[in-house]
């Protein structure tokens, strides 16, 4: 009717506005609708580094000189941008921790939500040591920890922990979903602030590596060349260095940390990117005044005493002690996390409830001692520094007096039994707290807790030695307990993480104690030697416990098997000798979701065609209207990679390990003559994850008429197991995710295989495949819509 028309025209703008608003809301909510899952063995896919490098050079050679120069400049721009973003994120985290952690102990009247260090004199109101202050500290800390745990478990489980095991796995040549995304970044930063401010036994320096890699992942999407997995990993290594540099103010230590601890492939170009990112982050950190530190170093100290040669014996003993403490921590932490993964424990406690209980226990046990009550960086700096009467009244000197380390006049106190007991109790309590904290759903790093435990042990040794040396009974000069505190901190952190060179440089840049490089080197070296004789480093153990594939450079395994013993023999192949047409190729793409197919010509192995290349070939053939007849070998050759890695069936697995490690290959094609001496015959396939699964399970594959299969009685050959912590980590991973078992059931596609083979005989199909790539290649799957 005529009256209705104006009404519709008047409502139309309103409806458009509503539709636009709804579309914006949907676009914002879309990334958060999907529930994140922790990465597991089945969700991790392998990166084919040679293929990624080939694709990069193909794109680069297709453009002119100026375009190549622009692409070369993009790496330097992104490395600098990662350094800037790491600095900004670290400043944001520091300001948030200072504001929230101070509320647990008091408030600043003149400047609310400011820590005591920057509060004007006389304006700080402390809660005191009453029962009310205790309740306020426990309730606020538990609330912060619970809020962080709930947010992480609800929105981004990949943001839990330090993230260093995940980063190591990614830089080892694998892709972990949801680990380095904007969603993970936006959840990890605020939850990290809450977790550290709560007073739990964790730090934020380690998670800065994960935060930096998340920034690198987000920035890489802005430039097409860094969507390449090879180039992206160069940026990830640089980001890891920038994360450590911004957290500790150690540019050289950050580069060495990325080289020694997290990166598996570190080229000279990656070294330059890492150095640039670290320099940018450190330069901005040195010019800022937000952190409140004196200069760039986080724990700057100044000593005036010289070392006696006989003191190196005590430094060596501290190194051995640090290795033992680190090995004990790794073993207990893995056993505790294995206990947490039991179904009975999960039924009683959810991840959020577990964090709440751990937070309450941590805050209650930390309250009685002055060493464990404040935040750990403040106490660590107080134990590192010497007593100096000339430095005046500062927050650190006041804390040293409060802890009983120095007198009000700036002199060292005698190491009484009360002080030594307090230091030993603080180290033991923090050790136990860290054991049950690392592995929870909260974002947590273990750098600072390890430094705290080692600093307490070293200060205890140094204080006792200084008291015994009163009157120069043992040494001709004075003994400074702060030196032993620094060496003990480096020893324990080295025993936990097994870092050596990078840890020495980090400690030198952290403290500015260049004169004590030899004690640092001696302690870190002995800590690693002692720790390695007992178990693996904490990050390697967590990689095994979480079920991530990781290929080490050296393996404590004596291989008795060959490639033919663990290879896959049932493969889906594209046989051009059976005269397929373009419709058959299209049906092949629709029926299987593999990333590629082996190309054979009867018994002759030609090469490997990637799925994207096969799609281009099919589109080209479908575009030729006048074309009739089957697809020939000449049609497939331009799209087929004939330079794939090949090995003979009798090739030792040690050689396959070197190929996977040094070349970064995703798979090796096992070829042989089989009566055809003039060409290769495809006998099977050995994938990188299949090789790693064999190292875990020790289950050999199968090859017809091979006597070696029956001759192998033991499943894993001869493997050295120096400690059961690694096996327990693997057992925990098996309990969490049963993906280590071999001999998986048929996952579908049987009817399709038989139907297609009966119609045109295009491909041979394997129905008992255990290949394990993303939508794993050569594993039959259900048909997909074309």
C-alpha cells in the first residue's frame, strides 16, 4: 500500500546501521569463538625448509632490482619494529606489576597505584605486619592469580607457561597452532602482569621471549615474503633475542640466548637480525626512566674487593651445588606435572582451582620470612649488592637492613645462625613453591625464581665464609658475600636451564661485574656438567612431557635399524603410466587432502608434486578446451620436484637423522632398484615426525622379505637413560595425548580408494598409514567437496 512505502524508506538507514554494527561485532567476536587447544603431536605440522627456500627464491627472481632491494630492507625494518614493540610491552608489564603488586603491601597517598620506590617520602602507608595485612595480601594475591588462570584457560590456553618450549619446537622446524597469534599475545600480557603481581613463585622475563615471537608473527603477516616459513623463523630467532634483551637489558646475552637455547638453524643473516632487534630494544630501554633501575643493568653492583685464588674452589662447589639443585628441580617438577595430568587429579581440581590453591599456599608460606615476602627482583638485588655506607639511604639499602644483610651504618652483619637459617629456609621454600607453580595454567617464567634460590644459597655460603675469615684467618683480604650470591644464582639457573655461554654473558650484563667472569664461567660449566649427568634441561623435559616433536642435534641412541625398518610403504601415488585425464586429477584432489603426491611412471619414481602445483596443472588442463587424451609425463614434469631427498633402504637411521637436522627436510623418499637397474623405484617414505616417533616408541615399520625386521627384538635398540625424569615426561605426554602409539586405525577413504582404483586405476592406496603431517600426507581421508 502507498502509506507503507515512506515508512520502509525511513527505516532503511537504521537497518543498514544495525547491519553494519552487527557485522563489526561479528568480525570482532569471530577470532574468539573458536576454542583454543594446547598444541599436541597430531596438531603440529612439519615445515619443509628446502621447499620454503625454493619458493622464496622463485618469488624474488620474478621481480626487478628495486623490488629485491625493498624485500631485503623489509627484514631490517621488521627486526627493528620487533625491538620497539618488545620494549613497549616490557614497559607496560613493568608499570602494571609496580601498580598492582604495591597494593598488597600498602598504598601511596599522593600518587595512587604507584610502587613504594617512586612514592614521595612520607606518603607511603603500609598495611604493616598485622593479621589484617596478612589477609589483605593473601586475598588480593589469590584473586589476581585466579583471574589470570581463568582468563588464560578460558580464552587462550596457549598463553600458559613461559612459552619457551613451544618456541624451541617452532624453531626446530614445526608449526604449532595458536602459539604465536594476536589472541595469545593479548591474553598473555595482562595475565602475566596479574600472575607476577600476585606474589607467586614465577617471573616475567622468560615469557617475554614468547611475547616477542607473538609480535614477530603478527608483523610477518604484513609482508608477503615473511609469510614464508623459512623467513618467518629468521624473524622468530631475532624476536627471541629481543625478548631477552628487553627483559634483562642484555643485548649480547639475548643474541647468545637465541643462538644457544632456542634456535636450531641460525644463519649469519639471522645473527644480524637478532643483533639489530636486541640493540633497538636495549637502546630504548637505556633511554627510558620507567623501570626505575640505575642505568641499563637490572642488578647493577659495584665491588671493591679482589678474589683470592683459593676462592675458586668455593665457586666450583657452588657450581656443583647449582647442578644438583637444578637437576632436583627438573626431576621434581616433571614428577609433579605428571601427577597433575592424572585423571583422578583432574576430576578433583580444575586448572583454575589448582592455581588458586597454589597461590594460597605460596602467599601463606612466603609471609613469615622477610626474604620471601616482597617481589623477588628486589630481594635478589639486595643480596647481590654490597653494603656501602657511601650510597646513602635508598630503597635497596633499607631493604638490606630490613633483611639483616647490612647494618644501618652500611657494614656487613655477622653471619649469625638466625641469618643463615633464614637464607636456607627462603631458598627451600622458594624452591618448593616454584616446583608446584611451573606447569600451571598461569603465564610463568623460571629465570627469576632460579636466580632467587641460587642467590640465597650463595649469600649463605658467602656470609658464613666472611664470618670465618674475620681477622683474615683464611684469606689475606676481605670476602664480599654478594659475589657468592651472584655466582650461586648463575649456578642454579644454569643447572635448571643448562645454559652456559649465554648465561655467563647475561649475568655479566645484568650485574656489570666484568671482573668476575671467571667465577661465572666456572660455576655455569660445572652446573651443566653435573646436571647433564642426571637428567635433561627443564625446557627439553617439558617438550617431551607436552608431546611436541623435537629433533636434537645429538642423540644418545645407538641405531641398529635402517630406513627400510621404519618407513611407510603404503602410499597414495600419481601414476602417469595409467593414463589419467584432468578429471581424474581433479577427483584425486577432491578425494584426498594431502599436501602432495609422489609421481611415478610405472615402476619409475619421478619426484614429488605439491598440492598447489597439482591444482595449477589441473586448472591449466581444464582451460584447454580442445585438449583430449590423458595427461602425459611431459605435462607433469614442469610442476614436479625431481630433486627430493632420496635414500636407499639399507641407509642407516643415523644418516637420516643428519639429513633431517642439517637440511631441514620434511620427508625422505626411500628408493631402490628392485630389479630395475636403470631407474629408481619408490619403496617407501620416511617423514621427520615418523622418525621422531620411532625414537620415542622404538617401534619399527615393515618391509616385505626383510630379515632385519624379525632380527630386531628390542623395540628401541640401545638407548642410554641417565635419569628417569625424561621417561616420566614422555609417560606424562602419553597420558595426555595418546598420539605416540603406532599402527593407527583406518581414518576413512576406503570406499573412495577402491572405487577410483576400479574405475581408472589412477593411484595405489595405503590403508594402514601412520604418517603424521598436517592433514597428514599419504594418509587416506574422507572425500571433500570439490
